[in-house]
C-alpha cells in the first residue's frame, strides 16, 4: 500500500508491556513506519528486552508527584536521562544523527498505559538539552493506525470551539483568565473562535454538530476511571459528568481534525493524567490527533505555548508537528516556566499530524468532498472492525482479505486527493 512520502525520517518505537507481575519487563520493537508495524506485527521474537527505570505501575503513575506539581528542571533532567540509558543502542541512533535537512520524527507508542504514562518528552543524553527541543528532532507519541485518511482542505478562518466547563462540585477555576491565556493566538483573519463556558454535555454535543469546528480545545478538569481518561463537564443538575474517549469520539464531527486538552492553571486539576490517558484512547475510538497536558503548568507557559502554536499552525499550513515543536521551544524559553514545556505532549492519531491543508477561497468546494470521502473510509473500516469483533479474537482469512482490500482502496483514494492538492 503506497502513501505520500513523509517530510520526516520516521521511526516508531513500539513498547510491549509484558503483563501484570512483571512491571519492568518491556520489549521494544523499532519500525520505520506505522505501516511496517502492521505488516510485521507483534512478534515476541522481535525487539529488545529492557527495563524502564521508573518503578511505578500504571495505577501508581496517576498519583505520581510529577503529575500534581510543576516539575523542577533537575527532575526532568534526571529521569529523562534514566529513560535514555534504558533504551537499547539501535533505538537511539535516529536521535543522535542529524539528517540532510530532513528532521527525524520519533513516534512513541505501546500497548499499555504503563508505557503511555512515562515522561518521554524528558529524554536527554546528558548533553545539549532534551531531544524534544533540538532542531533536527520531532519527538511525539502515536496511536498507530493502518489506513491513512487525507487531511481535509480548510479555507480560513479555521473554526475553533473552546470548551471551558466548571462543574460546581469540582474545584472552581477562573474561566475568564483561562480563556484569555489560550485565545491570544486564535485571532482573525486566520481563526474564528467560539467559546462555550460552563457547558453541559448536551450543549457541547449540540455545538459540535452545529458549528462543525476544525479544532476542539478543552480546558478544565480530567479524571481517570477504569484506567482510561475522562473529561469533566456538567450534567443537567450542574454536577460533574465524566466524558470518556469513546463518548467524545462519537460526538466529534468529521470536521474536527485536532483536539487540544489543556489543564487549568487557576486551580489544581482533579486528575490531570486523565487528559493524556484520553489522548491515548484506542484507535477504534476515531479521535483526531491530540495535544494534551501531562502535569501542571504556569500561566506564562500556557500563554507562550498556545500563542506560538496557533500562529505556527497557520504559518506551517496545518502541520501540527512543526507548530508543536515551535511552541515547545518557545515555552522552554519562557521566564518562570521551569519544565512546563515537557507537560505538552503531541499524540499523533492520523499517522502524519498534518491535521489540515489550508486552501485559498477559490478551492472551497473541495472541503466537502474530502469530508465525504473520509466518511466513506471510516464507515468501511468500522464495518470491518465490527465484523472482526463479532467473529472473536481469531480473524478469519476472508475478513483479513477484505480488510486488506479496503486498506488498498483507502490508500488509492488518499493518493488521489493528495495529487489534487499539489500545485
């Protein structure tokens, strides 16, 4: 199956958590792409056995000290170097070699929250600072998928829906200050911003359907339930109502290609790691590429990151990899931000993080066509997944063949749209 060439030298680190009772037993497989991951599969004979340095189970991680307070520089430097030291030599090579004008993009993925919860953004080799901030590295996380859907063509202004829930039975935050800090970079003529303060879930779902936003930005509390992340909004009685990744995915329109999950800075978050856990929801939930906070950040960091990110997203033509990298670097240089830059994590859920293709007004009609094709691809894949689930764990040969046929068709349709977008 062919795909459009990546502007990056990609490498996928896929960590396999070996199971309960063996918390430090990890197997790392290294792939050149997400397609290669699916083609080669999870073969126990492949990869490198290793032990992660943080002796914490997934359940303990949600209560770890670094998820509750601003992180001092000494902590990220030390733990980031420990993570680096635990990696096998072959996995490190892409981060140590500068390419010829093509950055290395490392996608970190795994089969367990014990992997996802690790502070991979802190990776460093003890010299020249963290890899995430180096100009030739793009360090991200990923929820691998098999089929690449083309990014939609969007004619500015890009529609952004900012959700600021403030449930009465949780810690009340200063909504005005939170909105002001985030909205600085979401300005006309490139953006159109709609703010929904203190919404019920019914109001959120209604706005998603009516406004059809390209970007959904949530700022507020999070929670962890049964190991998975949840957002906290209102119910009709003005009490907390938790929204899971599955429920959110079902409500998001096809137009939503980027999800931003911000922690509040005016009050402590209820359980901040819920934002990251939701960002790593299973690929079957069909959430878009997501940026999520992983530990508390200062107001200065919030302003610095989102101001640069939203402006760079336009300047880079919808490439969230580049916008995210520029925003992290800006946050790292922000006075008083400590290690806040490492709280922001990019979780790629569409293989590319090219979340949209900005178009001139004369090409507006193509946006609808692309959404229709995406709907077709998603419905076909959803049908296949439902059939596989109905048959049980063993995938019948006929279903596997059908899946491969649909994957090839999806790739062909994506290539057609890519070629139409090129000058």
